[in-house]
């Protein structure tokens, strides 16, 4: 893969990762509630979900999902239900990041699993990758190597972007030490998850 092609993909991947979505909402919410260190598990979960999508695209299953209305719809509605459930849970969450309840109910494995499901149940990510990768893979070069390069680049960039969102949110924790503020923020992020669910519900393949 030529350098200028890779750099063009890097710019595209940055825009893709910066675009607000359920992963962004999740990262900012975790940063505010738990700080950067505990949120690393959630970021890892997002990348596991993204890695699975990249593998699907690599073996050609992603193209089938993108072209199949039924497959797209099934994944989409599972994602909608999951995001709505997360939104309702966040709305009903009356705990703060400083209570024992919050510390015990958001263990590393739980945060990783929740974040992984957020990306796994987003079919728009598969459609985007299916449409994007062929634009940057050069036919005369080794296909698998180029796919690996694009996949690793996508995950590294998305990790850095999510780390940035989480770090910026974590720095605001000092201003959210009030239970009143935390409960209001829980409702804000609950509404954001519900909004992401609504946007996914109207998405088309």
C-alpha cells in the first residue's frame, strides 16, 4: 500500500471515529462516571466489537450483511433494543461514581461486555467498512496485507479518539461531584443513548 493512499485512509478513519455515535456517548459517560483508568476496559470492548466487524468484512460476510435487507434489519433492531435498554438504565440510575453501588455494578468485565455489544449491534459500521475498504485497497497489491493494515489503522485511530473523549470527560469529574449533577448527567446520557437508538431505527442499508 502506497503511503499517500494510507494517509488518505487515516484522514477518513479519523473523521469516521470523531463522528458522534453510541460509542462516543459511552466513552464520555464512562469518563465522567469512572475516570480514565476504569474506562479503559470499555474502550477495549468497543475495539473488540470493531475488530469483529473488520473480520466479517475481510471474509466477505460483511458484504452479504450490507446487501441483505433481512440481515441488516435483524442486527439493526437488536442494536436499537440494546441502546434503548442502555438509555432506560442510565435514566433510572440514581447512583453516583462515588457510591459503593456504582463501584460494584460496573466491574471491568461488565464494562467491556457492554461496550463490545454497542459496536457489535451497529450494522452501519459494517456497511461503512464494506463501502470504504475497497476504495483504498489497490488491486495489484496483496489483498490480505492491505486489509490488515486498514483494519489495524482503523482500530488504533478509534482507540485514540475514544481515549481523547474519555480523558476530556474525566477531567470534568471534579465539577460533577454533586449527586444532583450526576443524576442530571445520567439522564442526559440516557437521553443520548435513546437518541442513538432512534437514529439507528431509521437507518437503512
